[in-house]
């Protein structure tokens, strides 16, 4: 059994988010939560919320099927970060020129599953 959670339009570069997501991919969900809770990067807070949501979705799915899932059986099957839309801004530069600033965003998808 598996469940997913996704969060879109996170105001952070996908590259920065991938640094954190690579730490939890394939790990047990409880271990991944501990990693994210004590990681100093801001991306870890966003990822922790999405992981908790995916675990809650899995528990709800199991309750509807009449099963019980222990948190130690759950692991992170898929964790991926896709690029989202970029806000484009202009910054003045010397001699009448302009530099383009891209404020990037990302979409985070986490799928959790059981060993079965």
C-alpha cells in the first residue's frame, strides 16, 4: 500500500531542496522525520510537513481498508523535486542595462509505502 503528498509552488530553488530530499530517499519514514527535524536547512521544514502529510494519507487509506499500519513499517518510496514557475524580476545595472533575476520555485512530491 502506498500514499502520496505533494506541495506546489514552494518559494525555494529546486537545487537547494534536492540537497535535503536526497538525504531521506529510500529511508524508513521515522528515520527520515528525525533527519528532517534536526537538519539546519530551511528546506527540511517544508519537506517534514510534506512527509508527515504523506504518512497521514497512508494511515487514512489503511483505516478505510480496515488495516493498521505501524509507523516502523513505512518507508519513503519516492521523493522528487520538480521545478516550478519562476518569478522574473529586473535589477538595474550600470550604463542603462538590466540584469534579470529569476526567483525560482519548486514542486515537492513524496510517496510513502509499506514493505508489503
